[in-house]
C-alpha cells in the first residue's frame, strides 16, 4: 500500500501551463535527447528544482517523491547520473537551444524592438572549469574564479538573448558578441540600451552598421565631462519632471550620427553630495584613529615580504584650515546619455531608466533561480547549468507576460508562493488515491487560474 504524500505542486503547474499554451519546451528541446527517454522530464525536474528549494543535483532525488516524477513525465526510475548527463547534454547543444529559442520568440512575436543589455558574473566553488578566470567580481568574491554572462531583455520583460564568456572578459568585448546575436534576431531600427561598460566607438559603429540604434551612458571622465558641462551652461535647456525629480537637459550634436544629452538634476546633486559627505566623514574617523598612532610614534602595521617584515610608519601632513572633501569632483548632479536617436530628452531619459529591466532579470537569475555559486567542473556542465537557470527565468517571464495583472513580479517572492501551494495524495484502504490541493493563494491565481484543478481538487470527497 502506498504511503500518503504531500509535495509542492506550484512550480510543476507553472511549467505545465506555459508549455501547454506555447509548446516552448518541446520546440526548444526536442530532438537533442539522443537515446534518452527521460531527457525532457529531467529538464523539467531541474527547472522545478530551481523554482523550489534549489537543492544540489546529487541530493535532488532524495527530495523528490515518486508521484512528482510521474507528474513530470517519467516513465521509469531515473538515477543521479542521468540528471548530470541531462545537464551535460544541454551544455553540448546550447547553441542549437538558444537558436531554437530565438526562432520561438520570433514566431510568437515576442521580440521587442527595444532591448536592454547588461552583463554580470557568477563565481565557482572550485578551480577546474576552463571557463573560470579571475576578473572584476560583481559578487564581491575577488579571490574566486568566475565566468561572465550577458543577457538581453525586451521592454515586454521577455528575455531574448544569453551569452556566456570566460571570467576575465571585459564588458566592451562581451558587447561585441551581443551585437552579433542581435543581428540575427532583431529587426532593423531596433534600439539597444546598455550601460557605459559596453560604450565604445567600435561597438556603437557596429550597432549602426547592423542598422540598429543605441542609447548608452557616457563614462564619467572629468575632462570630457567638464567640457560638456560648460556647453550645458551656455546652451538651450529643456526642463521637465520625471519620477518626482526635476531634470534639465541640453542636446549637443556629436558628429553626424550621435546626439549627446547632458542632464542635470538638483535632487540628484544633493543625493550624491550627501553620499560623498557620508563617505568622507567615515574616512575622517578612520584617519583620526591613525593620526593618534602617528603622533605617539606607533607603527601602523606590519606586513610580511620575501626579504623580511615591512613596518608601516606614518607622517602627518597638516593643511591650512579644514581639509576639503576629496570625493567632490564638481560633476555631481550631471550625467550624459549618448544616442543615435534625436528625440525629446524626456523620452530618452525614460527609455534609459527602463534599463532596470535588465538589472532585475539578472537579480532574478542570481537570487531567484540561484545561479551562484557553481560547483560543476566541465565546461558543458557549467553551460548546461546556466541554461537551466535561464530557461527557468524564461518560463516565469512568459507566464507573467500572458497573465492578467500579475501581482508578484519578483522571482524570489514568487518561489515562496509556489512552494506553499501543495498537493496531498491520500491513499485510502479502498479505491484510488485522492488528490487535494492546499494553499492556493490569490497571488498565484493570475498565473495558474483554473489550470491548477488539473492536478486535484480543493476539498476532500463528500464520502469522507
């Protein structure tokens, strides 16, 4: 006799519903399973795990009941080795998978002409993966190897592109790969919005050569900024209110194919000056303690070197009057956007501010789908793992896109509701098992609707 069992059903229902509506899983993954009969169910299980507790693959089957495996489509038992093999197979075919996904969103008219591009990294717990290199760590783990990934998401919040690079690749180099992908997916005159990391003359030229437009932030280098600020003070200013802040802007032509939008906001200036004053005050407190040691003739620290010990001693260089804040540059409150589009400054600023869609997508990949840290060693396994995380976010984004007025938009929060939605299967001494759904919260109704009834009922049978 079977034992009664209770398990989360929310993630399984979400995957099943969006797949029934669009057929995305079969369209993207069919034909690459080889001789495996459980490849697609295994991928669904791995995505379900990312929408749940996100346990390691070698422990996943310990937390998965036989009933869950049947609902996911397994016809027979599966081993831990088969799950790892599914991840490897995804990595081996990642170019084909991403190409199929590109065709899918084109067929579904989901490729938005405005795309937001951003780059990030994730680190390894180990040193064996060939993708692992040391570089600028967004995760504050500078001592660990990492890999880089880039994403592009449309104004409709549907992810469109993914790139994976070694951990020491700079954003300006990574941007070239993204531009090449854009030329295969986007229509002419599409707009690419990205940060100053990818802003180089070569990248902007490549975008225009591909018949796209760009909107990007100019890096804050003092010399060019001071020249632009001088032009701002002499030019015709256009003022407007955006997000309860007053901005003024001067448009400056830069060559024949670019407009520089020099923005200034007094509210932004006050915020930046307050932050720099806070940093300066903190440094002064640290310096005050060090200066007392210098006056008493004490050492400031000892450091080991091949030839012996380095003993640090300080010298106090006094100044006349109060010391000025070295963090204040005179650029506070100003920022410059560069674009191949000549338009109203308010529309340009609004388009750039929407770039937080890419930042939120990356946050969902990191905190929601838990892309970090990675413990796989082989290159294909790492890429396969990243694809699992990316597919997880794709399914959630498509569900949110087709839902009517979704309340929950953050993946980390959505996971809590999905895990709370449970299916209980009770096996009485007579008849078949009875399936009862619990904790169907109002937050999930826009996503699942009546589709959840496919898995069970909300009340036990009347005969009980």
